[in-house]
C-alpha cells in the first residue's frame, strides 16, 4: 500500500475510533446502541492494527541491506 494512502487510512480510522469512543461515554450500557458501538470500536481497532502492520511490512521491504 502506498504510504500516503496508509496515512489517510490511519487518519480516518483514528478519527472514527475517537468518535466511537467519545459516543460510548454517553450511551446507556443496556441499549442496543452500546453493543453496536463496542463492535465498531473492535472493528476499528483491528483495522488500525492491519494498516500499521501492512505499512511497516511494506517499508521494511524497501530497506537496502
């Protein structure tokens, strides 16, 4: 993945994660919205891990050694 695309994907994912975590503080724990928000936090966290992993893997292959 191109590093500039990775940066955009990471920024968008981090923004959505921040918004999901922020809204988590205002949702009742017994509501269906709470479950959906927790699932979205998990999915966004996995997405960010994959973006970071892929970017680091791509950048390590460019090293001349």
